[in-house]
């Protein structure tokens, strides 16, 4: 595996691969890799000739008071995992490489109006602008054929797909199923924040979302009642919920009774850990 910190050298390698007619898969991460990340790499490895992984803790997607400084950084262990998984190139940019003018002044950002302030966006000011901007920059550098993202971040996956479509970026966005612990908890780098007391309760978020999905499949269309009941259950278990909502998969609009392809989305804090998850519904 070759490692790169600067854009020109990585672009030169990508150009060499292009000259050899190799297909390129790209997996963007913030590091602190777990088996969920590794499943993205495995999917990329299976579908592409060459695989690039980036590790970059992106400052513009953290809101004020969030865990940017504390976000786990485990670069040595991450490198070992990526070598084991057969990654061809690792990109480790510095902030100045991706934000030449810095992040403390007005800088060019990508934003999708409306959805960037709903669901997770309503509770993490500017988060999705930061995500879309950094993904756009990374795609401009790596020019991959395929981009692999986890389905746990359903809203993020939807918005990246919308950005790629509307900005005419020639990449196929592949959503990879969420990798879960034995009890159903979606794997996340932030799970290590969970205390010993909180960890057994953490999978309750997913279980509650799945219960809503079962009710929807049985024909229950009282979305508001289902959402409110879920919020109460989470509160009773000690969570501080941000939201539980039923949306349409196709456009993330609020669900209507006639809709068939739905997704139940939820986010809640358990102690200092913010958990997000979703359950898709086809009825």
C-alpha cells in the first residue's frame, strides 16, 4: 500500500492507473477504522481494480462544541488494517491540502438547501455542508469510478447522491449495508465513547426503529403516533432523542399513507455518545 499526504503525487498515481484502464474504487473515512469501514473496503476490492482510502478528520463537518479535538485517531492501527485488506493507496491529507485558505474564514462550500437543516442537519449546524464539500474535493482529486458509503448514514448517503447527480460528477455511488454488532448496534467509531453501563442499552435505538418498520409493514400509517411513541421509549431508557421520523426513501420527504418505500430514521444521545440509525421499509 502506498501512502500519500499531498494531492499532486496521488493524482499522478491515479493517472497511471487510468493509463492502464484500471477501475478505481474510493472509500472516504475519518479513521478509527472498524469492521464497518472494512466492509466498505471489501466491497470496493470486489468491484474495482484499485482501491483508495482516505483518512481525514474533516473540521468543517463538526459543529461548535462537538468532538473534533477528541475524535479518536488511530492511524497506525488503521494502516495495518488497510494493508491487510489489500488497499492500494491511502490518502492522508492535511487541512491545508483540502482547505488552502483555512477553515476559519469564508471558503467555498457545497450546500443542499432544505435537507441540510432537517433531521441530523437540524441538530448539527453546518454538518452536511462540511460533508458534501469534503467529499466533493476528494472526488475531484481521486476521480474514482465508484464511491463506497455506508447505509447507516442514510441522510448523508442520499445527499451525496444528490450532489453527485446535480453537479454532474462522473462517479457511481454505492451504498453498503450497515455492519452491526451481535445485538444489532450499528458499528461506529464513536461507540467507544459508550460507558459500560450504557453499552447494553445502545442497540435499543435500532430495535425501536425496527418496531416502527414492522408496524408500517402491517399497514399502520399513523406516522406521528409511531414517532412520538418511539421518542417516549427512548427517553424512558435514558436516551436524549434528537428525532425519530418516517420519510420516503426516494426523496427524503415526509411520508404519506400511499408511500411504499419508506425509511425510519432516528438519532439520540446516550451519555456523551450520539447514535444514529435507520430501518428501511418496502411494503
